[in-house]
């Protein structure tokens, strides 16, 4: 029987009334049409996947390809030159031998050889053919047109073992017969609802020897034969009983099942990763698009603000010029009116009597002399013209080019389960460490790690929230106190500032000395200061600098203050108190002069740089606390906000200023140097963590020379690095870690002699000072460990004045050496 198409199946009778000649248990009844009985799996077996049509024997016969995919004849016959050909037959030429025809699987696109160049010789999908046969039987049985094998009555039963159809009476007889009492007799509905019963159908029979079952399998011919064929036609072939051959094949398949299961699992995992990657691509694109829009919006806002500023400036110029022009206009109009009225009066005077004219002679003559000799009022011939001249096109275009770039994100993820290259499920933590084991143990470990990560992140967020609330409360309290005390202290501050400015008046400028010869042995000069908290005493002196008056400015780190002393150590002034509020200090490690008179202080443990007036009055702050790290929350699938970017510090230890008033800060904890404009706006970053040239490891002291080259004490790498004013690496000073001359052990401070360009470096761990040329050649050294006048214990700061005197802060001895 030919198989029915889906349309034919859908048009079968749907009568809900049971037939009177069908006994109980028949497949006929309400709702028992074919499409209601066929499950999704059965429909898939009888449908050609490429064309989506139901197989039909003789028209769309299901064929099995070597790749084990099934397709109908029509899908396997490609159309060539307006006709159908059984296979893709290559054109043969006399020079070209015959090529084996191939057919392409329409599902997996693999090419396979066709036996005998005929697609009809490919094996049929016997399972699909048997299902189609049962569907045809069911359709006939529904119409009472399927005859019983023993009589002409309609058949409603089928023996699975005998593969025959029976009516009610013959099915009962067949079931009671001794030879067939163990056979299973089912309705067609039951068979379609359980297609697995097809596997127990009876054997097929030999076409050459009737009634001889196919019980032998010939391996050489790859076909089933009967016993007669085995002893006649196949007696020299390798044969095996069908049951034994099936058992051997089943054992081989069972042995391969675990590997296939693992391969399927790996493929599913790979497909899951691809789908996840697809979703991540869309999410990344959306997030990045919003970031791009936000950046462009910021740029547009900045341009709009600049537009408003320029337009306002033009309006101001316009108003000023208008006022000047109106003033000049009034002056000229007044003078013109005065001259015209004087001339008219003189002319009218001669119209009257002569005696009256003579009486006014003095006034007339005086007025005429005034009109003749009077100068024209001096006015500007033209006002200052106003126009707009565009500038900085190249800078703007370059800035647009470096607004951002599209690239892969940083890969930093939390604990997760992945499948490795071997198809094994493993646990990977946030640092990339792989743990192997049983899946149940790995899942337990993953759950514990995720819970620990959540607890840690929650604790950090709670701590940050508490700190933020405390900081806001402190700021509000501080603002209230400042507002309350402002009017009371304003006058007192003015008086104190005037007194301190008077104290800062420079002494008489001495005659400049010639450049110092650093190659000769250093004679010990003097020391000043001792341990204490009083004025002129120190508790851990570190950073040093020279102000415009020639005074020495000292960072008194453990007293949390800045002291200004003369070159002989006599106290001039000081400022700073311990605290975290603005204007307060917590471990100041370095100081430099800003615009000649203001103090720029590296407030290390408050993670900021503060600017103070010459009197010690606070002006503003640069930077805040921040680290370059990211915490990923695997359980939430998102990354926490990064803690440090451009501007925040993690332990700023040193600061210096170049000739353009640009500020350089050594951001020790973030392994970089940050550069700011004079107004505190971030400009660029120099260096990052590493030990290659141009990379930094815990940078400390910084200084600039007269050409604005930047010198950095790379403490962790035991060297001094030199960068150009633009931040490009130029050279290194020092030969690395060691105790010999020219080597360093944790250099902490550097200073440049302005006359000779010599580089003075404090070699802290070796308790000495070394001097090099600007090119890095060793010149001289001074100092060893000790408490004597010519010895140091952990020197931390160095500076030199215009005359070549070197000032070194002796940290452990709490004093200043002058060399």
C-alpha cells in the first residue's frame, strides 16, 4: 500500500459514533483518527526532513545514506539541465577515467558514494516503511476495508509475530492455538501508540526458497539468507546466525554509546556557549552603544557650553563697544551743538543796532577766538573690532579620534563550571585555577565559592555605604561649622596672613655661586633638627623642597604637618593638623612649590593632593581614594564597578610641577604617574605595573629638570626612569638591584641640580646618596648607616638649592643633613 500524505491523513473520517460491527477493543471509535494517534516522534520518522513531505513508497521512498540520515528519492536526485538525474555524474572525457558518482546528503552536506550509480540501490529505511504500512492498514481498518487473512470479514487485529491481520473470531482462535498462544495480538491503535512493538515482528522469508525464514546473515554479501542458501550459494562465505549477528552489533553499539554520549554532551555544551556568546554579543553591543552615545553626549554638552561661553563673551564685548560709541557720540553732539549756537549768535548780533553790537564786542571776539582755536574733542577713531578666530582644529580632531576604541573587554570572571577540551566538566575559580573531580563535589564547591563571594561583596558594599554615610555626615558637620565660624575668623585670618607674609619676606639675595663640582669628595657641612613635636623638631622628616625665598620646606610625616625653616634650621612657620577633612593631613610624604609660592602636598594616607596658600590656608584638593581592580559577581552574571580610573589615587607618595604648572603625582598603589593640568583636571597617565622599560613597580619620588623631563624613582624595580615631557620613556638611571656603586636598593627620592643637570638619588635601603649625570653615568656617593653627623638611617628625601647645596632628610634620625 502506498503511504498517505499529511493532507490525506488530515482528511480521514472523524466520526465520533462507534460502528455496530466492531467489538470491544477495536481500534475504531471516537477520536481515533490517524493524526490524533501519531506522536511527534512517529511523524518525524515518516517525514522527509529536507522537503518536509511524508514518505511514500514508490514515489518518495525513504533511503538511508552512509551518514545514517534519511531522505526521499526526490531530495537525493539533483536537477541538472532541466531534467532529473539519479546522481551527480561528472562529465567524462577520453583523458579522464570514470569517476565514482557521489550523492550529497541534504542534511549534513556530506558526499557519499552511490553503489552501482543508482540511488535506488541505497538501503530503504525499513522502520519508516513499516510505519507507513501500518498507517495504511489503519486507514483501511477504519473504513472496514481491511480483510481478515482467514475470511472475508473486516480485520481489526494484528499478530505481531506472524505479521498478519485477523477478525475477532480468528484472533481468538489464533490466541488459543497451542502453537501461537504466546503471540501478541494488538489493535492497530495500540501498535501506533507503541511503535516499539515493531521490533518483535516475525522474520522475513527467502525469495528463492519459499517458506524458508531468513535465519543466517552473510557478512561477505552483507545480506540475510536462509539455511538452504547458506549451504548452496554461500557455503564459502563467512556466515553467522541472525540472532548472534544482531547480538554482536548490539554489543558493539553499547560499547560506543558512552563515547557518543560524551560527544553529544560536548556538542551541547559548545552550542550553549555559542548561544551565550551570541547573547553576550548583543548585550555588549547595546551597552557599548549606550557608552558611545553617553560619551558623544558629553562632548556635545561640552561644545555647547563652550558655545555659550564664546557667545556671552561676544555679547560682553558688544555691550562695552556700544557704551564707548554712545559716550563718544554724546560728546561730539554736545560740541557740535555748542559751536553751531555760537556761530548763529554772532551772525544774528549784526542784525540789531550797531551800539548794542559794539557793547558785546568783548564777548563776540572771545567766542570767535574760542571757535577758531578750539580743538576737536579727542575720541577714539574706531573701537576694538571683535571677531571669532577658530583654532585648535588638529587638537580637536585628534581628541575625537582618541575618545574611545572598540575591542574585547577584560576577561575577569568569578567561579564557574566549564567543559574543557577533553569534554570533562571542571570548576574554574576567578584566578583561572582548574579543579577536577566528581560533578556532585564540583557543584558543592561551586555553591560554597559563590556564597563566599556573595558574602564578601555584600560586606564590602555595606562597608562602602557606611563609609560614604560617615563621610557625608562629616562633610555636612564641617560645612555647618565653617559657616558658623566664617564671619568670626575672617578678620583674624587676615591679620595672621599679613603677619606670616611679613615673616616670609626674603632676606637679601646673596651673590649666586658658580656651578658645584659634584665629582669631588663631599665635605660634611652641618645638620639641624631633632626628634620631637615642637617647632623646628621632626618626627620622621621625608619630602623636601626649596621655596622662592630660599627656605627649606619639610614634610614632617608623623607629626602630620609641613614646616618651613631657613637654611640654618631656624623655624619660620608651619601648618597642618592630623585628620581626614579638607585642609587636614594624614601622613604627608612630599611637598613641592606651585606657582612659586603655594604649597602642593602629597597627603598620602588620605589618598589625595592638597594645595595650600603661602600662609598655610587650604585652597583645593586633587584626587580621591581608588584602586585599579574589578570584582566580578559570578552568581549575578555582572561585573562590579571598577574602583579606580583617571584621577583617583592609591597612596600618592610624591608630587612635582613642571614649567607649565602641570602637576605630576606618583600613584604608588596603582603603579603609575598621573599628570594634571594647573586647574586639577586630569591630563594623562604615565606607566603601568611591570618591570619592562617604561613600566613601574611602586613608584615613589618624582622630579623634573629644566627641560621638563620627568624623573621617577621606580622603587620596586630598583631604578630611576626618565620620561619625556609627553610621557614617553627615554632612558634608565642605575644598573639595577645591588650594593655596588651605581646600583640601587629601593630608591625613594630624586632631585635635579638646575645648573649642572646632575641627578641626585636617595638610595634608602643602603643609607646613602648617589649622584649621576643627566645621561645616567655614576659620579659620586655620600653616606653610610649610622647616627653620626655624616651618616644616615633610612634617608627619604632630597633637594638642592640654586647654589648647589644638597639637603637630605634623615628619617630615622629625625634631622636634615646639609651637604
